[in-house]
C-alpha cells in the first residue's frame, strides 16, 4: 500500500495526476497513507443498509479533512424495492449470491425496508429518495454515488435532494437501521473490504 502511495505521490509531483483516493480502506490504513501524501477522498459503502463505517472510518476521514464517496447508498437496490428485488434479478446478477439477499436473511431485512417505506409515505417521497436523502444529510463532505440504468430512476435520485429531514427524522431512521436491523454480511467469502484488507503494521515488514 505505502509503496504504491509513494509512487502515486511522485505522479502528483510530476503533474501527471492531481489527487489520490482510497477505496475500502481501514482507519489505520487511511492514516498511514495520508502521512505519505494527503488523501483527497475515500470511497466506502454507506447507507441505511450498511453503517459500520460510522464508528471509526468516517470520524478518521473527518479528522483528516478527507472527502467521503458513499457507494451503494441504496443498498444495491434493496432500499428501492425491498425483498421483491430478488425476484427481478437475472441469473448472472452478483447480488443473488450476497448473504443479505439469501432467504434466511431476507425475511428479517425486509422489515427495514417496510419501516423506511412507512416514513417515506409520511414524507411524500419514495423509499429510495428517503434513503438517499439520509446519506445526503450526513454532511457536505459526503458524496453519494447511486447507480442507475434508467432515466426515471435518475430523476428520482435527483429528487432526493429536495427531501429535507429533521434531526428527529434522522434519529428515527437511524434507530430502525441499527446494527441488528440488517442480517447477513455485505459479501460472501473473503472479498476484500476494509475489515479484511488492512495494511500489516510496519514492524511486521521484512527488509
């Protein structure tokens, strides 16, 4: 990691690139990379569906003045359609293999969607707009990047900018999206995430 950051630093100094960013990096990795060269942005998964980054990674980014790029802010479509999304996935859609979309977890996870839907109805918006608005309300240093292949969904996503949430509504959403609100890991097996791809401590390196 840090040999690579050193090389990227050289590219910045040579004017070949302007900024350096990280993806799925742990707090310790972010700190160590930032010490080699200022990190501009960290891409991480953040939504009502995935909130574990709030404990350590988000505070680290904010302490160091690093922007946050939140991917999958709609929980890979789950916060748009709920459990019925599984019925419409093609056979080669990778989401079919994700633990959170498996039958043993789906029944529990749909409760989160149902409660988000109830609040969305009260607010006069769609569940996806409400979920996206929640990410927008995390701060000006957060840029969510929802994916879409349809114009109507793009328009809905833009409409989320008009959804205003009070502190009480934010707290209500966070209470239903607590640690036990979602069952199943983000990925199957040993896919590299910030939890499994941490940089080894320097004292473990061999010359």
